[in-house]
């Protein structure tokens, strides 16, 4: 309960929300779906700014990127036809697993989930890091100054209390949003870069039951060009754990011909070497050792699936004789 809440603002413009959030005298926080915030026991919060009317609930695509507004709910992501094609639907799969209850998914927003960070226990954060998602954050400021009029030679009318409104926008990598986002910065949207059409992707998880939080989850994305791996992403996540990219494995995959890394023994060797330094945190439900032991087979499953899809897509593209039809599909 927010026992000391004294102000409720329903902002209609982003700039107004930013000014309210920038206030230093009244602790003001954004209110999105409310599933996390309203259950918080935080007596320091004095004001909330409801984001519902800011027009931040959208999923749109252009030639370069797909954009997801911060107020888009997890269920809207699950139902999105555009995201069904994007990265073979791994965002949809991960968003569905993020909360087993559709009631929660109907309210919980992607902006709220990212702002909540580790406490959201949301699988979707792992998938977002794997697709190199960027988070657009914006902050506002209001300064009041007194202007003296004219110059010494030509005096004019002085103006007092002139208000300057400023705003600043930054793009943060999804992997670092938890550390880099400053207090008062509003999450505006997520930007998903288009991924090579002949890429493959997969999302896998280990949990006690389908509806439980993931003890360990993994998202893999591999993109090939002329049979050579151009880009590889392998990201682990899970309960009480920030998404962790495994750069050592990614580096070993990139630049390799698909025949080499699709071969089971070779892939397992890469994973055993690349995951030597993988040190996930311990949690009462899953120790670090347990997660490490699970990491190789889970990553193997995800990468094998992603590479099979990539291989199949490459073959289909060659058969179609051009990148035309398949080139429009984003995977
Ligand atoms: C009983 C229960 C169980 C839940 N279980 C799960 C679960 O298993 N997995 C899961 O993923 N989620 C779960 N949730 C929901 C979880 O709280 C949401 O996933 C999400 O973390 C909150 O989203 P929201 O839109 O409701 O945000 P809110 O509750 O409105 O806000 C959460 C925090 O983010 C800030 N915030 C919101 N929007 C923005 C923005 N645009 N910019 C900056 N800051 C912002 C708020 O100020 C607040 O600090 C559960 C919720 C409940 C009530």
C-alpha cells in the first residue's frame, strides 16, 4: 500500500508527465498497469502519474525497426501478429511465460516490467536482450529564470519568472537498462532492430511447472549469410537473475560455417568451453551450481533449434531464387 500517496495525476501529454516526475520536492513515480506498484509497501511515494493516456500503447513496424510502446501490455505482445513473425515469436513465447495469469498480463506493461527489473521475474527480459532491443528513456526539467531587459546602452523590459522546459532522450541497451536508467527517466518505448531474414531463434526454459518462474531460461539468435554465422546471441535469465549474455560462446560461433557448428559434438565443445566462466547467481529455488549444470543442455537445445531454423530458411531462400518473399519476413 502507498500509505502516503497524496497526489494522483492523469497526464495527457508526455511532457507534462516528465515535468511531474522531475519534481524534487514531491516523490513522484509513474503508474502503468499498477500490478507491482500498487502492491508496494512504500511510504516515501507521495504522487503517481498515470501513463494510460499518453498514447504509448502500440506495436508498429517500419523498414528498419519494430517499436513497442512502454504501455503495451504483456498480453498485447502475446497477441501481436507483427511479433509472431519477429524472431520466430520468441518474444511472444517469453511474454506468455512471464506471467502465467492472463489477468496479470492484461494489466502488466512492458515499460513497467523493465522498470521493475529483476523483481518482475519476467522471462521476456531475456528474449529482449537476445534480439538487441534498445530502450528509449526520456527525462524532463523545468527551470525558472529572471531575464534582465536589453543592454546597458539600450535598456528594455526585464522579464521575471521565465520558464524553460527541457527534455532529454537517451537510448539504452536493454541489457543495461537496470544499471543505467536514472531516477525520473520515463521509459517511452522499445526499439527492436530487424534481424537478418535467414536467422533462427529459440527460447527455452526450465521450471518446476509450466506456470512457475523459470529457474533458468535461455534465448538464442543466430544469423547466417552465405552459410557463415554473422551474428550469435546467447542469453540466460531466470528467477532473481539479470539477463546474462554469454559473449564467450557468441564469439566462438561468429565467423564459423554452419556445417561446423551445427555438428553436435562441435557445438557441445564450444558450449563446454564458452560456459566455463558462466557464474549465475544463487537463489533459494535454484543454486548457481544447478544453473551451471543446466546451462549446457539448455543452450544446446536452444542453439540447435535456432540453427535448424536458420538452415531451413537459408535453403528456402536459395530455392526461391531471391530474398524477395522471405526477405520481408523478420526472424
Ligand atoms: C500477484 C501478482 C503476481 C505477479 N507475478 C508476476 C510474474 O510472475 N511475472 C511477471 O512478469 N510479472 C508478475 N507480476 C506483474 C509484475 O508486477 C509486472 O510484470 C510488471 O513488473 C509491472 O508492470 P506494470 O505495468 O503493472 O507496472 P506498475 O506496477 O504500474 O509499475 C511498476 C514499476 O515500474 C515503474 N514504471 C512503470 N511504467 C514505467 C515507465 N514507462 N517508465 C518508467 N518507470 C515505469 C513504476 O513507477 C513502478 O516503480 C505480478 C503481479 C501481481 C500483482
